[in-house]
């Protein structure tokens, strides 16, 4: 079954302050919206991700995520979700609020598993606090659940629920609409990391929670490609003028391949060949930026933050120095990092070995990331 994810990010975010809608504000090293987008786009069961934004937010979305699929939402959240539902082609859908950035693959897996036996599923957590009414009377916590997003549904069911809902009435969430049709909605275990970020204090609390749960990991990547006539020389996502290019199944960008392997190493996710086998013709000639974006997305899906990338290029020619700034800027843009957090060095092997003979180029990268401590 084809599965789509809709991220609702159409709000003005005025309660958060800061001058821009909260979904585009920086949180844990990247725009808040980028966290949940990375979690969905890197999940193997998600076939499409659609962002719903407000009118006039197109430039902010492009700055945050680049060229991604989006539509314009409505005046209310319900209208925004309805617009998103009308634009997808899938049998299952997860509807998520951008204000809950720290989404894990584990929660997505639980929700999709629940759809095997239910028409809808929501993540929830038990209520731990004492509850009282406005009159001061204690309210029992028994049978109460704190509802989170994403909420998962069969597309046919949630579309019918929206169509049947009264236009003059707002729903608390999409699950309420489905229950109104008489369908049961499964509740799966949620995640404390999915706390909603609404007010300025919530940003500080989210930063602290996220940072306190992270541990530093480093990993290295190494890659080699030979020179060949008639090929383009791509290095760090930049086309370099040279008499020869690098030969490989993709664009043979030795620098981006090394960084990709380093990032995959930090989460124990194999290497570039595991995810993009050279035997698969669909990757022939593909720009290596796609590989690096995939690796960065997997790190983000694990709740990780990329802190620093250190790259060393090894060759006799061409000279890397004249292109250093452009390469650093390119890598930083792909990883959505400040340029200051990307280091690039170049060296030779004093004419020793295959690089010294000008037969090819090598690159070594070290990535430093912070990931949740899973012991």
C-alpha cells in the first residue's frame, strides 16, 4: 500500500514570537520543520511527503527545505489537512503537525502496524499529572491519554470523515472526525520527545531536552575513484574544470561519497553501497548530493544533529585550493549547516601511489554528530 505523509505547517506561529512562523524557526541546529520532514523522507515505508504551508510562506519553505512538494493550506487546520488529502495519491496517510519536530521511525512503525487492523491510529501517552476542574475538583486520570501526532489513517476513511464533518464546527484533531463516523481509532505508544513546541519557553525546553539526551559520536569515511577521459570532475557538489573526470556509477564525487559513508557510520547504517548499490541502474549518473542528503536524513531520523564535517582530498591535480570556498559552501548547503562547520583540506602523497601517479583521487572524511543515548 502506498503511504503518504502530510506535514501541516501553515500556521502563523505568532505565540512563539521571533518574527517568523515557529515552523521555520531554528531548533536543534535546523529549522523546526526540517526535523519531521527528515524523519518522514528517510523512512522506507513513506512514498511521498507533502508540506502544507500558509500563503506567502513559499520563500521560507525554500530556505528551510529547498525544492520540496507543497501546497497552500486553508484558514483553519482542518481546511489545511483537507487540502493536503486532496493532493495525495496513496492508500495510507500520516498527518503530522510541524510543531512536534522530534519524530522517530519507531513511532511511525507503530502507527503503520496498527493500520493493518484499524482504519485509524494515533500515538498517545498516559496522563501523569494531577488534574482538577476550574472549580478545583479532582478529575480522574483513568482512561485519559495525551494525544500526539502523527495520526495515521486509511486515506479513504479520513477523506470520508472530512467530507462528513460540519463546516461550521472545528474538530480537536483528525481522529475525532474518524470516530464520528463510527470507526474505532487505535492508540499506540507515543514518545515524550514529541512534545508540542508553541511558546518561546517551549523552544528553550525542547533545546535542553534534546541536548541532554544526546551523546557525541564520530565516524570516518573513505572513497577512491580513478580518473578517466570524457568524464566530468565533480568534487563536493562543484563541477571542477580539469582534463579528466572521475569514473564511477554515479557522478563519482569522491568527496561527497566519503562524507556520506562517515555519516552512515555514526548511526551504524552500513555504507553507501548498502543504500545505493552500483549494480542498480537507477543510480547511474545520479548526483551524489542525493546520497549525502539521504545519509543526513537518516541521522536526523535517529534524532541526531550533525555538528561538524572534516574532509581531506588527496590528489596531485587539480589544485583544490581555488575551489575551497565553493566546495565548503556546497557541502554546507546540502547538509543545511553553517559553512563554518565544514572543514576542507587538500594534500598530496608526494607522487607516491596511485594518487601520486595521477591515476585517481581519494578523499577521507570524519563526521561528528550528536545522537540520543540509547545505551
